[in-house]
């Protein structure tokens, strides 16, 4: 399989990728950098529950991030377009996402990416299994990227609450919602994941 050297000039990110890309040649699924700052957002529910995205607030909060991950329940493509003005965007397909958003190339049921030695999954719902063995994770590998194996980090949404916990050696992170936290209207929360040379840290921020 060919090796691609990709320059994302718009956002100043140099990356090297092997294997299939998430989107196209401008967005790889494997980075040769070990330090990235990733913005986390989920469950925006626009425009059904919330009229519009708080663009100015998010633009300021996410200033300087290398990537934005949306945990699903996006509802409308302009949400991703607005976020993409800040940084490259990938998104999980939410259980309430239908229509054109399903066909958007930035949206998948699950994204799998590798940053340095870290394997990161992005999905809308986390696994609801009391004990998640290595064999359980093995059966749920993305066939296209099976060499990545069990993830170190799972970014998810759906619950409308913040989560930062570890189970079975997996770091589970949910940033809550910037617009509909705890199913209440108003400014909520976002998150950040700093990969920092294999020692990732997560932070949840109240807007």
C-alpha cells in the first residue's frame, strides 16, 4: 500500500498516513506527530432543539486546535461547516442523525485514528458492557484499520453529560454538549484532548 505525505496548508498540519484515509488526501487517519491538541464537541442538536451554534464562543475556545471531533447528534451539515472554519473536523454518526448528514464524508459511525502511538476511537455511544475484554475489542476492530487494535481512548457523546473515566484500560471521554447539556438549553461544555507524547490528558471546559 502506498505511503502518502500530506500537507494541510490551511491548518498548518504536516501528517504522514498509510492505508485508507477518513475523508480524502487532505485528511489522514495516522499522524507522525505525537503532540496534538484536539477539540471535543458533541450533541449540538441544531436546529431542532437549539436555533444555532454559538460560533463566536466556540471559535475563541477552540483557537489553535489541530482537529475537532464531534461526538454525534449533529442534525445539520452547516454545524460541521462552521466548525471546519476553525480546524479540520470529523464526526460520529448520532442515533438522531438522518438525511444528508449521513452522506457527509466527515461523518462515520466510528472513526479510528492513530496519533503517535495512541489509538483513538470516535463514536456516538460508548460500549455498554460491564467487562470489555481484549477479545471483545478484537471483534469490533475496524477491518480497514485492524492493525490498530484495542483503543487507548474512546471519544463519545449521546449522554449529554461530561465523562472522564477509565475502564478496562480505556480512557473514555465525553465533552457533554455546548448547547444542550443535561438536556437543558444554554451554553454548556466542550472538551480538549492533548496527546502530549503518549501521555494524553483531557479537560472539560464550561462555556
